[in-house]
C-alpha cells in the first residue's frame, strides 16, 4: 500500500474536534482545497469538524449509527472500513463527488 502523503496528529497543538483545524492542516500540507477533500470519520465530532472545514464526509458506522453521523455534507455511510476495502465503494463516491 502507498504511504500517506502527510500525517497530522492530535498531539501537534491543534484544537481538537469538532474544531476543523486538524482537517484543514492536512489539506494545507497536501496542497488540496478543503472542498476537494473527503473525510472518513466514525464519530459525531469528526463529522461536525469536516462540515466546519468545508469538506464532505463518509460516515464509518462502526461505533455510531448512520443517523448519529448524518449531515448534508455526508456522501454515504458504511458499516466499517472493511466494507470500503471489499467493494468498489471508493470508485462510486468519486463519481458522486464529481457530479
């Protein structure tokens, strides 16, 4: 698997979620506009932080329900990361995101 382009950690002094700082810093480091980013998140504060950052999100429903992770910026909800890996889910949201 390819290495990540960047890593932004919670111990770097940035405000925690639901503040969007960690997502905005990740976008800045890779040179991406926030509106071109998709956050994969499993917690309500993370879903809120993605919205505050101006990013879309995919809800990972491993510990919370889809209803708890809902929002107008949420493209889809999946059971867990395995569902992403075992299907063409990422390709399907690429089509949805560019529509």
